[in-house]
C-alpha cells in the first residue's frame, strides 16, 4: 500500500470485514454510551472515543482506559442507529494496543490477555491459578487477601483445580497455531 | 436418545462443576444425551480476541470441526463459548477465504470444517428442542413457592442473530414456569455481569454485579438462575466483596437453570452439584416445597 | 426512395469533444449514403444550434434529421421542436447519445470515436425507416377525485373547487380533517389547529363544487388520464343523511362507550354511535357496527328511540352503496401513520404507564380532549413535576427507519412549550440528537423554548426504566441518556415520558399504490415523478400525490403540495385536451388470428377482444408502448409505432457498420 494510513483507517481495517458499518458512519448520537453498563468507569465515553478515532487522535485514544473497560456485552452494538459494531471496535482497539504495546500503564487487561494466550498455547486449556500473577498484585493488599480467601474457599469445596490439564493432541494443536502465526517460543 | 456434541468449556471442569453435572443429569432426565467432544480445547473466551482474531477463530474452529465429524449439533452451556462458536461458524460459512485459511491450520490436527454443524446454547436445547410441554410432563417435584429471577446475561442474546427480541425475551421465564417456579421480572435480566472485567477492572464488574443483585432482590427473588458460568461466578463468588464495597447484605443463592430443572425432575441436589456454593443455596431450597435441603 | 438526412454532431463544449473527435465523425457522416448534410457544432441545444436544423430543413429540403449529442432525456423534446419549426414531422428525427453512452464512459479517444461512428450510423439507418406520426388527443374530464380529507386533500379540493371545477373528495373516516384535527396548537405560531382547520372544513362541506364522500373508500380504479372510472364504496352509516339534523341526541343517549383508538389515540372514549369530534364535517354520526349491541344481539336501539326527526334518521337496514364516478385526474392525499413504539421495548411503552406517544399527548393537551387540556399522568389526575421528551424514536435509525421524520423536533419543542404554559413549575427535558428547525420562524421558536427554561440534553435516549437505584429515583421513570455535550451518562428521574415516533407511510400504502397503478418506495411513501422538479406528479399520467403520503412533512408543506397538485390538474382541465405520445401498439385486424396471447400479457390491460369478429384491439389511449405484445404475437400482427421491425433491425445493422461489409468479415 502506497500512502500511509491514518489512525482511523488503520482501526477501520482491523474490524473484521463481514460485520457492522464503518465507524465513519457515526453521527454521535450517544446511544452507545447511554446503553453501556461500564461507562462510569471509563475516562472517555464510547461515543467520545469514536469521535476521537475519527479525528485521528491516536495517542489520546490509546492512552484511554475506555476500550479495556469494555465487557463486550454488545448492548451498544444492537442499539446503534448507524449499525456500527462498537463492541467489535473495542476488540480491535485492544488488539491494536497490544500490537503497538501502547496502553495506559496501570491496566490489568493487556498483561492478563497475553498470559491467557500463552497458557492456551502451552496446554490447550485455561487454568486460573496460572493467570493469577498477572493481576493479583494489582489489587492492593486488601484485594490480594480477599482473592486469597476466595481461592482457599474454592479449593476446600473442590472447585479450584490444583494442577493444570493438557489436551491430548497438544503437539498437533501447537502446529495448528503455528500455521496461523509463527509463534516462536511462548 | 437425541444426541448433541457437548462442549463444556474450561469453566465447567472444576469451577462450575455444578453446571456440568446438572446439565448432563437434567438432559438425560428428558431423553437427551450430551456427548462430550473428545479432546476439546479452550474457546479463547474474550481474552484471545484481545490479542489475535484469526488465532481465536482457529481455536474455536477446531472444536466445531470435531462436532462436525460426529455429525451432531454443537452445544455449549457457556454464553461466552456459545457466542464465539456461533459467530465463528457463521463467518466460516460466509467467507470462503477465511475458511480456507483456517482449514489449512486445522489440517495439522487432521481436521476440516465445512460449516455443517449448528451451534446451540444449552438453554435452547431445553426451550426449543425438548420444549415446555415435554418438560412439564416430566416434572415430578414442581418448584412451587420458588421465586426465580431468570438472569439471561448478555452474550446469549447479543449480538442479534436472526432479528429476535434481545430487549425483553420471555423464554427463560417460561422455562421457569414450566418447572413450577414463579419467574420474577427484573430490569437487569439482560444487563452485563461484567464478565472478565471481574479480573481486569474489578471495580466496574462489582458495580455491575451490585446492580443485578439489587434489582433481583428488590423484586422479591429468592434465587437467581444463570445460564453461563462466568455470570454465575461473578454473581456468586464475589457477593461478599460487593457487600463490603457497597455496605449491602446480599446472600442471594445463585444456581444454574439446569440445577433447577434437575430438582424439578426429582434428581437429588448432590447429583446436581448443589452444595458447593460459597453462597449457600440451602435457604432457597426450603422455599421450594417437596425438596429436601442438604 | 432516397431520403435526405441531416446529421449534426454536437461538441457539448468539451463534454463530448474532449474524447470524441467530432470533426472527424462529422466529415465521415457526410460521406455516408443518403446523408445530405453533416455538421459539427459546439452546442446543438442552443438557439443557434437549433436554427441550424431549421434552416437546413427549409433550404436543403431535408427529410430526416439525426442529432448526435446527449441523452434523449435531456433534449429530444428540443430537437423535435426544432424539426417542427423547420416544417418536418417531429418523429422523423432520431438522437444518438454520444455523451452518456460514449464520451462520459471512457478516456480512450480512439475507442470513443469509433463508437460514436457506430451510434451515428445506427441513427442514420434507423431514421430512414421512420414514418411521420401524429400525437393522440385525449379529452380531459373536468371532474377530479381527491382521495383523503386531511389538510393536503382539503387544500387541493378547495383550490380546484374555487377555480370552478367539480371535485369528489373521498375520505375513509366519518369526518374530514385528518391528523390536523387531532392537534391542539400548531408550530411555530401556536395557532389553534381546530380554529384554522375548521373554516376550511366548513368550506369543503358547503362548497357547491365539492361532492363530499366520507366514511367511503375507493374500491376500483380503471381508465387513463382524462378518463378514469372509479368505484367508491360509501359505507353504511346506519344514519340517513336525508333526515339527520346533526342534533346529537342519539350520541348522548347511547348507553355504551368504547375506547377511541383512532381519534383519541386510545386515551379517551367515544360512544358506539359517534362523531369523531364536535366540529366533524359532515355532521352525520356513524354507528360502530362491531361494538353496537343492536347488531350483535338485537337489543337497545336507544339511538333510534330517541331520534327526534320524522322520519327517523336511524336506519339499521342501510346498506353500503357503490358509486361509480368519472374523473379526469386523481390526487392522492392519504396521509401518514405513526411508528408503533412498542417495537422498541427499552422505551417501556405499554409496560410503564406514564410513557406516552406524541399523538396521545396531543389529545391530552387538546381542550376538547379526554383531559380537557390538562397535562396529567395516566391516572388522569396527577400533574407531572418533570417530563422528558424523547426525540427520534424509530427515526434516523437503521434498525427501524433511516430517514428523519421532519416534524418531530418542532412538535417536541411545541410540547415543551405547552407544558411550561400549563405547569410552570414542571421541569422539561428534551433529549435530542440534533434540533432540526429549517423553516420560517422555526429557529426562533427553538430559542423561545431555550428562554422558557427547557433543559436540552443532546443524546439519544437508550432506556426508560422504573428500576430505581437511589432514593431519588424511587417511584419515577428514569431516562438513561448520554449528555454528549458534557460526555457523561445521565440517569434523569421524571414523572412522565413523551416519545416522538417516526412518521410512517400508511399501513396499506403498497396496496393503494397498486390499486392506482403507481409506485411507492421501500418505506411505503408514494413515489414522485422527480424529487426536485416534480414532487406532486407520479410516473402515471393523471395520478398526482400531495402531503405526507409522499413523505413526512408539516402542515405548510402539505398545503403547498395540495395546491400544486390542484394547479397541475386545473391546467390540464382548462386545456381540455391533452396530446399524448403516439408511441403505441396497433393490431392489424386482418392478420390477427384471435389467439388472445397478447390480452393477458398487457401490463396495462390495454387490449380488448372483440367476440363478434374474433380479433384483438389495442385501446390506444391506455397503451404505454412497452412492446410486450409486439414481441409476443405469433402472427406478427402487432406493430409498435416508432419501434417497427425495420427500424429496430436497421439500427442494429447500423451499429455493426464496420463489420457488416463482406470483405471485412474473415473467412
């Protein structure tokens, strides 16, 4: 591709082709922000973030905690009058920020997601205790204690496994993944 | 016996063992066999989609391909797994280039996907395939006196698949009526529980859980029925944290819909995995007549 | 017999000349058989260009003319007129489109020039086979049918009637007035709707030139411009209009009430024998057969018992009447319906008592409405202390209707004003995406509302709920919206919510458009002939449209369209005769074998079969020249004027001019 892409075009390309309308269709009605259950915890409302993307404010967008606070509940997507898949936009921004390594420092999401992915590559299944280090220390002392208490209770009730399971055809599985992206050593 | 390719998902292995047990028991009690897919892998939940889309679809496709091999419909009890599988299946059907790319990867495990299986959520099996009439016929211990708040959550309903009602569906309420319980209408029935935000943005998730608990309790529910292990975990395991954060005193039992169906079919609570909750279900069980509590 | 063809190649400035080598084409044309003169010129459509044609016809005795320029849609009429001025029949003319079909499709000058030559050759070869044709005169019946008695229909009817022409006004409801009769005040002047409407309604009712047919519907439409035969079903009122004085005692004495879902929008009740509103025109009441105890069980008859006229005006035996009328033109002014807001469950209509639609609120604030103009909650007693007005419910939304409904911003502002007027202490919140106030006095009206202290929140409402989260929210309706101007999600507790739903086409608009043989768009609104330049005509001659049935619009625009349609019709009537294009089919009776294949194929029902002679005949005036019968006839007995076999085949031969000579065909 000859010309350099603007930020808004880059993001548009990241959204999977078959669904939703492009974000340049947004006429800033605010339905998404009004429908969002997590908006109180975002520094920019979803509508505002879309406005910022369309204005190519790349640094501000990536520095926002909005898209990492998205629970992907799709309430915005089903109501958007311009039929933009906003939840998918949030996914795209997450992927972009991990690719660029650019996101607010104090966030748990990026490290957690990367650990999650590595764990799947290693075993084919998810195993909670392995993920704990990626977030547990960010909760502060009280949070850490609370989490430990919950974990203990679960272990006593037999609901928390102490050992990870691996899928049987793990080698095939890993070769399968390498055919999509050459992963190198996890 | 009608068979389905059953995909439990990572959460059902131990954390939500109750869902797994009750699903199989309740289904069997109504003439349906949930045949677990052999050597299934994690669907990627939401975290995988935060990192790489194509890889995430591939993870899902491996499981779909195995269901196709059995020639059975793919059934997921977890809304997250269900949503991933449903839409991956759709994209593979619509986009031959994507299918080609993914099939190339699947070959490494001697698998191939054609898009011939159908993806169902476990609750659809009860509501659409088995049907309310059949369920009513088999209920031996109707849960009279039980006020159930049916919590749909989000990813069962959204994104829209076929123009269905995502704002005020009634099928979960009707299912609860069919087993003799009284469904309680509450506004947050399809409001997000926070999902994985419980890890990555705990404050937000606790707020979302708080709203749901508050609504259900206000409308008189004595139990919340869930259809997804993440919703269940968020509503149940973190209730005490919500209480601490907001100064509330919730002790709302959270049970899976299959556990309730199982009780109504006369299956003992132990076989349905009831008894391992952090928020005890015992008080709720005594509301329902004819059911011994543990 | 050899013809003398004049060929004119237009440059069209640089539109054609930039890509087609026009001088070369012109010179080449001049060398062709039967071409007497060939010219190229900068702008053929200019007066000078036209004069070239006129002069050449006169001086060189041209018998045929070809102009190679733009699309016939643009200037066929112009050049035909030039031929006539020069003394040549206008149908001895053919146009070659070397612009839209050639120079505007490519940058390749070689290819474009070659194609231009082919198109010109085709035109020359064709035009040689043209015959002179005369337009067909059609008489225009001076009666007009106006369907729909709302403000657009009333305007159209009065314009025509005042001009001296007779009008049939057919209205489906028991009274004319339409939706405007339901309103209280109209924006931006805040005129009382009934006060400005009823004088017009009375005019209609009393006008000697208007035959008013209310409680009636059009059943069948046959015919063509100037000559329509329409069957109208006059439904039984069970009230004899010859004797009824409109005293209203029957209505008073009727013991049964039902919810009035039409005029009162479900907010109020009416009797089973009723007039929709006090100022109804005509004054005759109507019996609602479905709810009348006499018709259901044979009891009551209170209306008849108390009716004071002699003979009695109540006639339970009355039957529907079918009237057949002859009209020259039809104006459709059938109005609109409101979007059903229960399709958006998150707004709570139907589930939450104090959520109202705009039409319900109109009836509420109306002085003769169910609350006598008092703004109250659904309990019909308590005035609200706070009201939220939700704009764009179902409009500007790809999930429902993508279009903007034109009037809702203005009436939402009007509602805010009326609430301020009647309940000065009440807080009013207008939740909008944009405030659209395009016409005269509208923006000023918006400023007035700002002055009156309305809270404007720029954000589309996502939810209306009663699930309170705080003590302030208890017992209220909470409107959840993002205040986009301050980037915050807000939950606003109010007592009452008014929804402004989208304006939709009538539910049966598709059936109606088929009945009148004209088109409607995907949203169900009737299709105008040209959205900019001809908004009241349709593609069907003789059928016009006016008002909201063409698209959402306010009262002034509806009145304007009604008047425009009337002017068009008036013009046709005053001409008395209209000339129609002679491009029609005709059947050679001697060659017709009477197989009748053409009869069923004709999309315009323009072919009749003579039982006695066993031959088919085309009704020229109904024929639209589509050519279906021409192609279908197995005996080749049908000729399509101006599209004969010779003409069409020659045109094809002409296109292939450079390959048809044997020496150029390989092998």
